[in-house]
């Protein structure tokens, strides 16, 4: 298997943490905009997209968990794919 390397700037590494803090209301949108050197509108758009994908991921995870629980109670074990 081929290994890939991704280079990220400090701002790219900081962005998810700042957006998460904004969603958790630890910091304001205005503070996040200043930290990321973005407009408040851009921060709101990022916050909305992260929250949307997080909720979609949570729904998917719950559905998969339910599927595994239901299938294991019927003697069916999920197939492990490598």
C-alpha cells in the first residue's frame, strides 16, 4: 500500500479546532473570524457545514450500530472487510 503525505499550513490545522470551539460556544463567531483571518459570514458558513456533516455522520453511526445489534441478535455477524 502506498503511503501519502499531506502538508498543511498552521491555519489549516487550526481551523477545525476553532470551528469546533465556535459550535460549542466557547468562542464567538467574531473571535473565530479574527483568529482565522476570515469574515464572520465565512465562519458561519464553515460552522453550518461542519454541524451538518457531524449530524449526518452521527445518524449514519447510529444506523450502523443498530444494524450490528440487530444482526448479532439473529446470529448474523457483520463481515469484516479489509
